[in-house]
């Protein structure tokens, strides 16, 4: 979906098709803020798949804007790998980070408390690379011709948050304050319907034996 499509819907509801009361820059900024809020509550709204070149050692970083690894699809030139929890691996093998370095990764190690960072086991020799699916910060919205930077299935929550922001600009006595509250509640109701998404997009880990 293009940003322009969402903009048209918003302007119709706002009864401001000519962008007199709510200007285009204000609406674009509102869409950007809405996408960020959606991504905060539903990380699967903004995911990327890419080949990540590894540096020497166990600790690795996702590309700029990357937040958390969702799934490890495998070594780019080699075998499949799996995701494991860092605390579990630390408990099972405290010295894993000092193991023999290799190009091929057996395990991608994640910790929910360290966004943007992951580890590999065995430590890498600097010649490896992985194909990962990871969540990311939504791209900036700067033009009506931009694609919506979150999954299209979250377009309605984005619209609801945008309308909440726009109607919230009015005074406390304005009838639009009540409309702002309605859209605010609709936003969370829509996301609440998708509670199963959280489990579906937790890192796909395998138990340690």
C-alpha cells in the first residue's frame, strides 16, 4: 500500500480533502509516528530479510535500524542454523564464547534485553555470513508516493492512530476530542485482536538437550 492511499482515507474521515486544516506535512508526520507506535506494539509489522556479514568473535550486530532476530534461515554458504536463548546457552555451556572460531554458524544466540545485538556459536572467524529475518524500525515517511513502511495488514491501526493524533489537536471542548478517544480505543482494539502474532513472531528457538 502507498502512503497516498492511506492519506486519502484519512482526509475523507477528517472532512479535509483539500488539506486546509490538516496539512500534508502534518499528515505524513502523523503516519510516520503511527507506524512507529504500531511497530512498538507489534514487532512483526516491520521485518526485513537479509544476508548479514559476520565479524570475528561471538558478538554481532544487526544492520542500522535492526532490532531483533526473528528467524535464522541459515548460513549463506552452508548449513542450516538454529536460534537459541543466550541465558539457556550460558547455563548449559558457560565457555561457549571462547570456543574455536569457524566460518559456519551452528547457533544464533539471542537475548530479548539487547536489541540490535546477537551472538553466534561457535564464534566466527570473520568469514561467515547468515541469512536472517529481523524486526526493524519503520522507514521514514517523507512523500505520499512512499510505500507504507509497515505490513499492509496493519494499515487500519495506522489510520486509527493518525486520526487520533489529528483529532487530538483540537481543544478539550471540541466534539473532535471524543472522536480522538474513539480512534485511540479502536487502535488498541485492532491490535488486541492479533494477540497470537506475538507468539508467532518470537524467535524460533530449539531447546537445549
